[in-house]
């Protein structure tokens, strides 16, 4: 079995999301594939069988299915099929105040497809998710002023629906104490993004040993401490690139990544393009 790594292209460089409505009229399987984005499928008309790892789901009009990041999947339509595809990069929809909740969706313990029982057993939640997906498609199609904000709110609303209606605790339960205990660390990172942040320093702030802190942070946040710091620095770099007239090297200096090779590598990891390409794409986008 060969699996294809699908590369999802975003229309808006600042909105890590793709949504579209499409139709199929054939009786065939798609190839096994995966992508780093979460995916939601909403069936408008017809039937679709979706295979995720060793599970299968039979969907009809009005049904929704969630497929986790990098989960191997394929599908088969057996009639005229009209459906909406929503794909988005989970990390891009979390900020400093909400990123601890990303752990619930990081799939460290169980694939997100296991949460599909929520839609199957709770028709109200399914209807609310359907409404959110339709609104996202409408916002992304019309592109009225502020639609990016609207889309971001709707994505978080879908995640909140899953989180609050997970009666089986498929999404890992976590005490508020964990997040409160790490708040001084997260605040320190935000206030020192221009610096080279040392793990040893934040261990003192958290009052933990190095090895305990590394494991605790990963368990609580869903990212390693280094990944989290790099992620926050890149997000700040994006803002600087769009609002300040600085060279790429100056931006790297500003976010505490003076090594250009490292800066480019980290930026490309989260944006699939270089800082300069990001600037150009946004310039073209803003002129449209």
C-alpha cells in the first residue's frame, strides 16, 4: 500500500485553511493519503464511505466526519456526491491564551477520528458543526472585511463543540492546574521573544527539574518547549513582516533568530515558504 502525502495549498497566506464544495459522480476509491491538516467532510447529497486506518464510516446527507492530522485515509463514493471539504492547520488557530487546549487535539494518545462518535450520537452537536462549516464556506467565498476573524471564531467553535461534548473522554482530560502552573512560563516566553530563551531559565520559573519540566510541558501543551518557542517566534515574525519595513535579517534579529539558516528553516516549517515569499504572497493578496 502506497500512501500519498497531500500538500494542501491555502488561498489566503494568513489563513491556514482550505474549504471548497465539490461534486463527484463515479464509483471509485481515492488513493490512501494523509496531510498535516485536520479535515472535516460534510455530505450535502449522496453517500460516501470513508476508511480511516482500520475503521470505516458510512456517511449520508447531513453527516460530518473528522479526520485527524496525518491520519491515513481514503474514501469511496457510490453515487452522485455533493460535499464540502474543510482542511485547516490546527496550530495556526491557537494563540498564547488558548494553546494549552491544543493538547486535546494533538493525537498523542488516540487518533482524532475516534471522536466521530460525538457526531454520530449527538444530533444537536452535529447540526451545530454543519452550521459552522457552512458559515466558514460562506465567509471564505464572499471574503467580506474581517472574514478571517469570522473563520477563526468558527473553527474554534467546532473545536469547542468537540471538547465539551466528549462524554467518553476520547480527547484527553486535563486539569486546569496544569495550565495555571505553566502560565508564568508562557508569559516569560512572550516577554522574551527577542532573546535566546534557555530551558534552564524557565525550569527555575516553573520550579521544576530540567527532565521533569520537559516532560510536563510536552504533556500539558502538546508541543515540546523548543517547538513552542520556535512557533511563537515565527508567529511574531509574520506580524513584523507584514507591519514593519525591515530586511529579513533584521526580522531574524528582532525575534532572536540571528542565524538565517535556522530562521528560514523554522519559518518554512510553519508556512511552507520563505519569509520573503511570505511577504510577496501577502503583497499580492492585499492588492486583490
